[in-house]
C-alpha cells in the first residue's frame, strides 16, 4: 500500500512510548467469569448416612455487575497458533469486544502471535477480533517489517480527543484482502490505554500512527473501514465486497450476515465523537 512520505516523517514512536512501556504494572484487576456459583451442603458426609439426604441442597448464584461481565475471561483469551485472519463478513468482526483485565504471559504470547501473522500478511496493524478474539487488544508497527520500526501493543484503548483537521488516505485491511479505498479520518488523536504490562498511559498520535490506530480502534468498536466511506467511494469497491460475501456463503453454507447492497445511502461515514 502506498504511503505518503509526509506520514513517514512523523517522530519515532519510541520517543513517546518507551517511558510508559517500561513502567511497572499497577492497579491490575483479575479477569472474571460470567457467574460464580456456591453450592452449600450439610456438614455431614453423605457417604456416612444410612438414610436419605434430608438437608436441602442450595445453589446460590452471585450476580455479576455489568462492568464485570464486560471483562474478558480466560476462555476469551484462548488461542491457537498460527493465528488466522478473519475476513468480512464474518460476524466476529461486528461482535462486542471485552476489556482485558489480566496482564500475563498468555497476553504477551498473544501479542507476539498477532505480530507474526501481521508481518506474514504484509500488514502494519492488527486487532484481536481480526484473529477471532473479541477482546480489546491491538498491535501495530508503521514500518510493517519485523526488526524495523516500533512494535506497539495497546490494551483497552479509548480516544479522548480528535483533531479538527480531517485527511483522506487510501486504506487497506487484512480482513478485506486486496481491497483499497479512500477513508477520511482526523489527522491526530489523543488516547488513553494500557500497555502489555497493564500500566496506564495517555499519548497523542498524529499522521500515520494516528491513522493506523484509528483503523484498528474501529475494529474494537465493531466498525469496518467501508463504514466510513462516502457512497461514491464505496461504489468503487462494492463488487469486491459482494464477492467476499459470496465467498463466505460458499465456505460456510450460511447466508451472509450482512450485505453491502443493503447499506443505507449516505453522504458521509460514521462520526468521530469528541473533537
């Protein structure tokens, strides 16, 4: 994918990210499952009884708050290597992505595996739902080559502010192989996130790093890059999107979960929130 030289001249990310990535993890919180069950029995052992069990068995289910239910469980973070890219229109790309609460060796291994598949498929950014895991994790390297540039891992990112200046750029996506089209996005963003150790930090990104981040952040929000295209631009790739929908139907034997032809006509993509 062609990249404007002006984007490549942005200051190296290590200048901004190395200090926060080297901090020790603090305020970590454990992952939680959906339910916690407590089964209460009589203090007498059933094996020592000669008669029927007379004490009732009570099962108590502890309700989990909405906030806890949105935290990824251990099963949400299970994966097998090599990871495979999930292609449009797989519903995984539209599903809700849970926040990560445990920062352990498994998470580091997942990030490493994501970088591996990203490089092998000539990508410069990748989000967890693109490899079948609906959690809030992204990796990227503007250089797009292992051993070059800066490898960035962001966990549970949130955008605080967008710049007023919007710029077009010809984007591609690993979940849409071979498809490229112009997408307009803010030139810079200010974000909050955690690093791979769980340490919190804030940072401002601009130009190419900001572009990559916003593309991957959209994935974590269930937004795909063609959602942000004008209808005129979308028309240039409509047939290719329909081909992916047909490919999905032939592969799975199921109807495509979405159809680009059903997209409501509009003159601009979805909004960007705070400016």
